[in-house]
C-alpha cells in the first residue's frame, strides 16, 4: 500500500502563497501609511515648500518590517509637535500627522492584511476547501472565505525619534481638528 499526497499544502505552493501574502500585506500597509501621512500634510501645512513631503519614504528594514519615515529632516519633530521648540515655548503645537497616521494604521492594518491574504487564497488551494460540518455536507461548492477568519500580525518598526517611524498609533482623536481631517 502506498499513500500519495498532492496539492498546494504538500508541494509548497501554499507556503509560497502565504509568504507572498505577507509581503503584499507589509507593502500595502506601508503604502497606506505613506499616502495617509502625505494627505494629512497636504491638508494641514499652511505654506508647504514640498521639501518635507519629498523626504517621506518607505524603507524595507527586514522581511517583515517596513518603516515610513522623513529621512531625519531636522525640523520633523517640530512639525510633528514633539520638538523642544513646540508649545509651551512657542504657540505652534504641531500637526501630529505621524501620531494620527499611526492610529489609523493600527485600525486599518489588520483589514489591509486580510485583503492581501484573501487575494492569495486561490494559490493556497482555497477553492478546494470544503466544510466538514453535517449541515453543509450536502453542498458541493467550497466553503467561502469570511473576513476575520485569518489571524496573524504585522510587524512595524519602533520609533527611533519622533516623526521618523512607521505609523502605528495616533493621538488627539477626540479633538475636532483631528476628526475633520482624519
């Protein structure tokens, strides 16, 4: 007697598809963060020169970590509102664009990751999966994928200095100013 296993799970296609889904999720989350922080800057900056916005970039730090940052622009902390020359020293409180983006990414990141996994499910053999519950045993179609059924985590880099790290969390969510722009 011999047993032969075949399919995406056994020949490595499912693992490759999951690795690709993780890469897609990391890239999509970083792209979302970069786009959002640039949108906040465009809406908030009163006299933009374009230099600070041009320095916003995404850097891949490792296989599972990307960092959205301002490349160390010296006045970045002041624009964010965490510099030594912000309020109460001056009247300028900062724009809080990084902090607000971090909060939105913390909320939307899992959804973006689920979408990336969902796009790769056919490569993992999802079209062959059937439910084994008695109630659905009469159905011949595969069990559909449902949002929220996958689990995982998305790595982000830690803040090295204010205004330079990958957005993960935001503050001032209760203020009318944040609600109007978020």
